[in-house]
C-alpha cells in the first residue's frame, strides 16, 4: 500500500505545472488551512484563525512565499472577507465551486483538502467562478437584503390575516389586498377602537369592487383583546419593514448614481415608470438605460425589477462571457448533454443555483399572455413540450437577447422575432401541403376559395 501511494505521488509530481506560484486554501468558520508548494517553506501547510489580523498574516505569508494566485472554495459567506483582503494585496483569487473539487474519494481532512486544491490549481484544472466588480457586488448586497426585507414584510401580512381570521373578520377575503389604502385604513380604525361595521366599511376606497354591505358584513366578529394585540404587533412590524425597504431603495439609487454613463446609448425608455407592487420606488428603467446603454425593459417579460436583478448579478459589462452560449451555460439554461457510446443518455439542464436564471424563468412565465413574437414562441413551445421545458427554453431565449443587446449596445427589435415566427408559419404551411398531397387533397387559401365561389 505504501508503494502504491508513493507511485501515485510521483505520478502527480511528474505532471506539468501550469501555475507554479499557486496556493490552495480550505476555509472554515473558525480556522483556515493554507497549502503552498513544498519548495516555498519548511512548513508548506499552515493553519490560521479567522480574525482580521490573522487574515492579514495569512496574506503576508503568501506574499513571502512568492505566491501569485490562490484557489479557495466558495464556502457559505466565510470566503468573502479573505477574498477581499487577498485581492487588495494584489493576489489573483480563483473562487472555485465546491462541487467541482469534491468528486474524488479520500482527502477528507482539512490539510488534504487545501493540498488538493493547491495541486489542482497548479496544474490548471480549476476554473474560477464569475464575480462582478466590487461596485456591482455592493449594490447586489443591498438588493438581496431588500429581498429579505420583502419576505419579512410578507410574513407580517400573513400574521395580520391570521389574527383577523381568529376574530372571524373576513376582511382579507373581501378585499384583495389588506395592505392597500382601504385595508390599512380599516385596520387602523379597528385598532383605535371602532367596532361599527357600517363606519368601518365607509373607509373603503371607491375602487373596491365589493359593495359596502358585503364589507360591513365581513367586519362582524369577535374582537378579542389577545388577537387585537397580535394584529397591532404585526401591523407595526409590517410598517417597519416597509420603511426599511424604502431606505434600501434610496440607498440603491444613490449607489447607482456613482456608475458612469454610457457615451453611446440606444433609444431611451418611452413609457413613464410607475412603481407597481414591490418594485423599487425610483426610476429603474431610466437609471439602467443610463448605465447599460440599452433599454432592457423593452423586451417582453422583462420588468424593472428583473433588469435590476440582471445588473446586480452580471454588471454593466458582459464581455467576461465570450459568447451567448457561455452566458447561457453559466446560467444553467442550456442542455447538459450526457453522451456515452454515441448515444445521448440525458440532455437535461444542470442543477445550477443562480438568482438570475430564476429571475429569467419568472419573466418567461409572463410571456403566456404577451401579444408579441416572444409570446407566440413561448405558447408554441408550451403546447409542444409542456410548461417546465417551455419556461426554460424561453428563459434561454431571453438570456441570448439580453446578451446581444448589451454586447452590441442596440435596441430591442421585435421585427426579428416576427420574421422568425413568419418563417415557422411558412414551414407549417409547407408541411400541411405535403401532408394533404399525400392524402390526395390540395390546400386552397381562403381568399382564393371565396373568389372561386363568387
């Protein structure tokens, strides 16, 4: 066994080294293991704590060992502090997906993990994950925090509905949104002590579809003090989170104002922006058009929130991806063919956790009711492949359109999709003519048939 291990080590060392000045780092919550080439230090593997001064000592040791590039796994959020320190010290950091280096049996200790990373990186077998610039990452952090605040606010809405149900107040079944103007006015009046259903129903806005009698009937219940207390707590928490979301929108707008404007911009957004639902309060389409140079909201299905998510995940430049195929592969929206013996065993997409891919899938679902070329494309795929496959294919189409618009700085042209749909229609007509001819029939257009009858 010892001889086999020795031969294996010698075989690994005989492989050509592409990056000799490479190190490997295994990151944990409380300790970090670092491995450098054996000829750089008497102790090529060292352990460091995760305090800031220890991270700086780690960077000093790597620079002292003449290390130029470092490979580390993207473990939770533990890698962020060390990543930023190493980048500021001038080291090239290769952030690796843990799934790409854990498929080999053995190497179960932290020391062996960092040595394995160092070896794979030195022979050029690791690829770094895509990460936008620090300025974009800063906006992305606030946007993700805003998303968490939205989820917390929605949780408080459910608690308000629960308290109303426990008092048998069916307001949330009569009014679609209890956090609207009418719903909040009625809840505030209830918490102030008003119990008369007719007076409470009179607070409804004129746009409420339910009649005042139905609203008054839904407000007859058992006003118990413990449930009123829970309702008040949930309402206060909801308004607190709404204030937090408004502060996030203001902060994001200030951060976006620091980005440079594109010198050559395509046609500006024509429609005036009006925030709907949980969309940011500031003019997102105009701000994104200034930074990106194109109006991505002109694409059917792409909302202001979706464009902002795209910017925060990719950034203003998309040149890091050589082509739209590479971009779709990074999103996990293209087929992952598994071929063996000349046969395709599977062509399913890879299981990739990507926020942008999920946002594009959400945008693709809205194409079902879109009267556009993309809408026709989605409905045609949905009828042939089913909803899941059609959503992925439409998201792939959206990704390719986004890539082309941002790379070439050109406006969205719906006529291109219309030409593709006309080409598809001609193919179907030719197919129907051939099928009718095989049965001994001939297809006649309706206009020609009407002329022959007259």
